[in-house]
């Protein structure tokens, strides 16, 4: 199975299944002498865990990360960093009744068509549990970026009809409620809405917004490896993401050029913009202002309502999906979006080192 390797210079390779013994990742290309600890990684892993029982699966995993290589005396050595996360709370029998059934909006059917075999226990590689490896690797990328003064912060912008308007955003509130919404009142409204959806044996989608600050101008490649194209590739690789936007996003298609264009001005000797409809990216490269992106997630496909589907023999049947599932994946996906954005930027930063002869001279 290909498709489990991401990045060129800061490269990750993930492995493992939802109900296998473990999941893990090998991070290759991380520079040496970066201070890193298990606690740095666990801080991010804990953010991905189910929190409030009313908005998340009841599956509880410790998600303890074991660092197997690439570290010595609290610093990276430059060697590949291997991380392993053991599965400890699988209930594979919950899935025994669907081993010959194609669940609606899952990857069951496409896995069978491609490979002729599938791990029906929680979806195998297509499960959301696969993202633990991304978050573990993303923690390293974020530590690398933070050392350079670059911060990546994501939060829930909407859940179903509950949306935080621009003037309502309070970033200090984003990590202090179960749904990671940057507005405490909207968070309370979202929790009430999710409880109602759960009572109706249904699920709901939403939007994660991500802000990158401190990134200098000129990061990203023109043509095929644009910063926005690379971010889109990374974010769209997250299970459940169905749309991606940068800056004004789809709203840009309804604007006039005179409305959309970001006017430059001299801000005490530095280039600045009066608006940021471009989302901090011009010509596929960072322009030195904040990077702003959005990821739109579909509703969780595993719901307990009776649904129509087919089995392997193409018989029309009905199904009621059992097991432990999130009524909404958006709050837990916040740290995953952060991780993929951080991995993308870390990779492009390293790729950028050879872009300018002056930079090469200063190094060598």
C-alpha cells in the first residue's frame, strides 16, 4: 500500500491500523540539536484524545508515545525519529457484523475494489485513529517551527449551523472548551446542538480554521509546489475533509478586484497589508503576513440510524452501525489540521534553504 509517506526534506512515513497492535511514524530529516521530549509530543497527543463524552467516542486510549530512535540527552541527533503508539482499548467484536457489508460513506467498498481485502475492524488505515501518527510527527514539526518563531494554531470555526463570526473570535478561549471554539457562548451552543444530534442517532460536520504566524516571506515554490497547493494537499489528506480554503476562499469568487486586492503599505520600514484576502500567500509563496486556511469536515459517517446499503454480493440490505463513534470529529481534528500544516511548512522551510545563493554562501 503506497500513500503513507509525506514530505520531501522533513519526511514522515506512518504505519498501523485502528485495531492492530500499534500505530507509528518515522520522521526523517528533522535537524539535529532540536530540544525535544516525550512531554512535548504528549501535549499534542492529549489534545487529540476524546474529551467530553457528549461530543466524542467512548473509546479511551492512553496514546503514550514511545520514542525508539533519533534522540540523545534530550535533543534530536539528526537520525530518523521512530515513534510508536500502542493500541490498548480495541473492541474488534463490535465490527464483526459488518465484515461483509459496505457502510455508507466509508472506504469499505473502495478498499475491497482496490485491494480485494480489507480490515473491517474500525476501518484499518482509513480510520480516524490513523491520525495519531500525524499528531505525533506534527508535535516535532511544531517544536521545530517554534524554535524559529513560527506558531501554528487551529480552532473550530463552525459546527453545523453554529458559526463564530469574525468579531466574535476570542482566541484565548479556543483551547478551554470541549469543542475548541474561540467563543465560550458559541461553544455552549455547539455542545447543546451536538447533544441533540447524538440523541437523534445522527452526526454533524463543521469547519476548522488554522492560523500560522511568524512565517517570513518567500516560503513555498512556484508552479506545482506552491505553499497553498502544498497545504491543500496536506489538509485534504485528512480523513473527512471535503473542502479547503485559503484567505477569502470561495468568497473571493464573488468579489471585485478592487474589493479583493490587498493593498501594501510601509509599516515602520516593513511591508504590510491593509487586508489579508490572499490568506498570506501570493504567487504560491508566503508574503510575511499571517497564513489563514480553512478545512471543511463532513459529518461522521458512522451513525446508529437505520441506513440502506449493499453487501459483498450486492444484495440490498439495511444496517445499524454499532460501536463507539464521534457524533462530530471537528473538535478532535483541530490538532490534526495544526499538525499537517506544521509538517508542510517545516518541509518547505528546509526545501527553501537552497533557493538563494546568498543563503548557501552564508551556510558554507
